């Protein structure tokens, strides 16, 4: 957001909340011994694992890096297949391509906009007959609402598919009364701490898992594939300085500076989520009389509401999504669209995907509009969004 937008009272669709305590934590780390991957990383990882009810956590430089490492940890490679939702950010699919795997998609449930377990079952059965089952499935908890993980996990067991939850939107969400990130229904779960997400480290991500061998592999892959643990080495150590590179990894480390921000933000996470839920309920109540589709919530899911997405259907609303988008932007309201179906991106079209492949995701995309929703959005600002939207639609 630039300053001219701010002075006109521009309301973005999402933004971070950074408190004076956050600033103090970061400054304290800046003047400490460690700047990158020191003791604060470990504290942040432990706190996050505890919050989620998972055994292990590995902080990374971004959720994109976390997705890549998670795919590497389960051995995804050339000749393998990865499936994800078309209604996501491109990173959920790109991680498969980094590993040389083929990427395919499973269409969404038109009610929740999440990967549809019914579609998944049919597609797995077909793929099983043809001997082209995926190695990895990445369900994405769109807008913060968990996918139906119980059904998905059962199918994954039946067809021997690894599950990596992309919970970039769902830090602080719950499913069946468990914290998303508990990995009760998956091999690993990844979070994003990008500033528009629920909590932030500037850039940053994390992988949660209950699997000890995945955990050790992730730690190694995060730092070039290097180990300093003698029991992991081939042959004898040369001395206290010695390390070995056992495989090809990356530099995907988070800094201690970022972890200090994350650790401090984590203290407010429940408050962030509670406020988002209040604002979402306020939208529900204020908008239910308008000719639009409001977000529907599965009874098993308690969303952290990263996004509040409405659907504008021309037949019902008398105006198309594009017209409504432009009218709101002209009024200084930072609406957005999540997501352009990934399979329609030119990069994925060049790999053989096409418009028409996933009709639910495509229809949804034509109608979707994300309204502003973030911790510091005031009721007055929200009322302005509501009244402008109402006047555009009536
Ligand atoms: C933001 C986002 C990512 C990528 O997160 P980064 O931390 O920016 O790499 C991946 N998947 C989804 C669904 C996201 O929304």
C-alpha cells in the first residue's frame, strides 16, 4: 500500500498487525549473538509444535520452501505425481515441479471451495486402474477452512499416498476440535508467515510433523544436505569442525530475527483468529440480504478466516464480478480475487492442462471476490465496505 492510498482511506484486503512487543523482540534479537538460525528458531519451533499438538516443527524461509522440502522428504522425484487443488496459490503445485514430478489437480467442492473428497475418490480409482497413482497429495485449507481430512486420509491410506497439508491460510484453524498442524490426518503440514497471512515473520514458513525420520531429513535438507551428527556420517569424523554433505539440499533457513517476530506474534495468535471470526460473522449478518453467495462453513471446521470470499453471480446480482470488483476498487476498497485456477496458468497449460479441465474451480473463479479482512480492520471500516457493496448491488 502506498501513502496516497492510505491518505484516501484505502482499505486493503489483508495486512499484518505488528505490536510494540513484536518490535522489542526483534530489536533484542538484532543485538544478540545470533542473527540466523540460533536459539530463537528452536524456541519458535517448539512453541509452534506445542500450539499445534505436533511432535516436531521445522522453520523455513517461506512456505514455498517448506512445501519443497516436504516433497523432498517423502522422496518425490522424476516419474512421480503430485496432486493438489486448482483453487490455490501456484506454490502448492510448483513444489512438485521443483522435484521433477508431474502435477495434476482435483476439482473443488462448490460449497467450501476445497479439494472435493468425492472427486478425489473417483480420480484415485481411475488412476489406480491405469497405474498412475500420485505419490503426494496436497490438500489446501482454502481461506482457513480445513479440508475434510478424515475422508482424504482414509483414501490416502487405501491408495498409499503421502499427504502434505498446505495450511498457509489455516494457522490457528481447527478441524474436529484438533488444531490444524497436529498432523493427525497427514504426514506433514506447512504454514506460511507471509504478512497477509494470519501471523507473520516477514517472509517465513514452517513444517509440522509427527514423523521423526521426516524431521531429521527436513533439518538436513534445510541446510544444504549437511549433517554435523556423527551417527549420521559415513566413516569417522575428522574432528569437532567436521561436517558431511550427504545429499543435495538448500539454504532454506529462517533467521533468528524473523523467528523473534514469529514467537512474539504467536502470543497474539488466538486473539488474531478470534477477531477475524468476529469480523466474518459481522459480514455474514450484514450481507445475508444481498443477492450474493456467502462463505459456507463445514460443521467440523473452525476457520481462522484468512479470507472472506463472496460469490457474485450475474444472473442473481444483475452485475458481474468484474463490475463489482471495479466499483469497490474505485471506492478505495482493496478487494481481491483468490484464486485464478492454477491449471489455467500459461506455465501449466504448456504442460498439457487446459480451461475446462476443472469446471467447479473455473466457475468459482469467475464469481469470487475477496473482501477486506484483517485484525486491525475497524467496525467503521468494515461498515464502509458493507455499505459500498450494498449500494453497488442494489
Ligand atoms: C501464501 C501461500 C503460499 C506461499 O507462501 P510463501 O510463504 O509466500 O511462500 C503457499 N500456498 C498457499 C495456499 C498460500 O496462500
